[in-house]
């Protein structure tokens, strides 16, 4: 059994304030016996709709910048894994990456994932400020499980979670800033549960609260059971993951084994076999 902590918080436009809150959550998670603290998308700062692309670029840092460096030092001191998110600088003018980082308990950046699917939908156009990543990040072995990384809107694209699962993931993490709107809580709950159930894996989905976001951070088990949902409160939720449930569900409900990869390949779909 592995204890993990979901951090649900309201990021402000003040990076220093957000960093302080993140450190407090990190230390609380450690004190409660968690081996991972998972933060939502936009941890570094809230970007209001009237913030220009140029202004967001001024907020952004490299993956080894001061914001991340401070989190790495805290992770190392506490000996805890951290799932963090930043606005990452890129070479294109007036654009940034929406980036998730896995920081291990030694304070090392173990994995970097840049959001593949930009939220150009339902009145939003992230591509006016962001540039999409170019590839998946291969799942990595950790003491939490084999971790596959996604971000928010990626949840609406089952191809990514299936690809990560076929590459070996048994835990998917999806830090999010899920925007409020008609049926958005229902969409969120459906997407997180579907990605868990169809892949027979855990999904850890920390979400922003306040500003324009719904909250409802979730952890869902491989059978689609919600084992944590935080509603609209700010705070920390600690839950246990049992790797045996992954193997049990995949044996009893062998969706990955029952795939027809040879048929899908005829139509240009995922072809990786088990």
C-alpha cells in the first residue's frame, strides 16, 4: 500500500505566495505519511483571461528555474515525491509550455511532460498563449507505481491514456485546472473514471479550486471506484493505493488483453500489442 496526497488549492497571480502554499502542503503530506504530493495545473500562478501572452511569458521560468528549484529542495528535505506544474519558457515568441514535473524524493527532476492537447474549446483558446508539447513522456518506475503523465484537457483524449498504459503505466496522473461551466463537473467525473476503468489503472487528478475552476480533485481506482473526491474545499486529502488492485482488475476485466490491435491497425489506430 502506498499513501499519496492530493493538494487542492486556489493559485493566485503571486508566484511567491503559491510557492509558500505548495511548501506547506508538501510538508503536511509528509507528516501524514504520504510518499507523493500531487498538485494541480497552474500551480505556479493563476493566469487571468485578460493577461496577455507577453505578460505570461514574464511569469514563466525554465524547468530548472527558482520556482522549481525551491520545490526540489523541499522535496529533498522531506524525502517525498512531488507532482508539480509550471509555465515553462520556450523558444517561440510570446508562448510558453504548460508543463508537469515529477520531482523525486531526492529532489531530482525525474520526468518532464508538456501538455499535448491545448484547450481550444468552449470559449477558451490556450493556443494564444501556449505551445503544445511534441510527444508523450514515457512512463517511469517510482515507489508510487509506473507513472504516466497527462494534463487536464488531455483527459478528453482516450488515445493518450491508452498509449501510456500500453507503454507500462499503472498509475496515471492528470494535474488539472478544469474550468467551470455547463455539465463541467459531470464531464470531469466521467472522464477521470473512464480513463481509470478502460485502462485498469489508478488515476490521480488534482484540480484547482476558486477563480474559474471546479475543484473536485479525485483519485479513482482501476475498477472506476472513486476513492477520494474533494468537492469545493481547499486542502489536502490522503488516500492509499494498492498495486494488487491493478493486477486483480486487469485479470478479472482483461480489457488490455482483449484488444483487437490487428483490426485497429488497419485503420491507423494504436497498434502496440501487449
